[in-house]
C-alpha cells in the first residue's frame, strides 16, 4: 500500500501519481507541488522573497513597518452549533491588534451560547488572543512561521498562475 506524499495517509484505491510520487487527491497533489517547489527554492531566493514582504508595506493598511505572521482566534456559537478557529494574518502589529481585538469582542459576545463547546472554547480562545496580543512575534527579524507561509503562498500562487490559461489559450508561464 502506498502513502500520500503530502499528508502521509494510506492510499487504498486510486490516488494521483506525479513525478514518481503518489497523492490522495488533487488537493494533496497541489500541496505536494508547493512543498516540492519550496525545497527546490534556493536560500538566496527565499531570503529575498521573505525580506521583500517583511520590509514592504502592510497588506492591510499600506503603512511600512515590520510585517509578520500574527494569529487571531475566534469562537461563534448558536445553541448546538459552535464554530471556532484561528486566522493567520500577514500584517503589521497595529493591524493585528485591531483584528485580535475584534475577535476578542466577537468571541466574548457570541462564543458562550453553544452547549457544550461554546462554554469550553470561549475562554480558551480569549486567552489565546490575549497571549497573542501581549507577546507578538519578534520585530527584529521575520519569524520561521512567517517565512514558511510567505514562501508557500508565493509558490501556490505561481503554480495556480501556471495552470490557468490566458485569454489566447496559451499558458502564462513556462511556454
């Protein structure tokens, strides 16, 4: 039995094969292509890409400053349905604080109303946001998580652009 090169799940039947690797489905194939491309990217190119985003303007407010990966946690509940999660934000500290503060308010107002997960998850998400607000990423250099996300998003966009045909029917890159 084969295992997926992207998520390591066992593949009983079917799957997708490319470049000698097996993947569960098309989504795992796309994720696997990103991971393979990230490994092949030179450290010089990776550093240039990360530094251009890190030192560039904030994607949200367009102000210059140290951009990094911030997390904002939320929870929403309505009786038997509770939804919670984490948003990864590439932005400046000020924009991250705005989003985290908004999620704190939203979670505080809407998180408690679900049984049993709303009552359990609301204090957890509030504490996680409080920690993220009090202890932001280091501002002197980009965090490892930021570097990983920037490279993955760049490569994912490049792969998607490569797969989309142009208006004339040809390919955009690598023709």
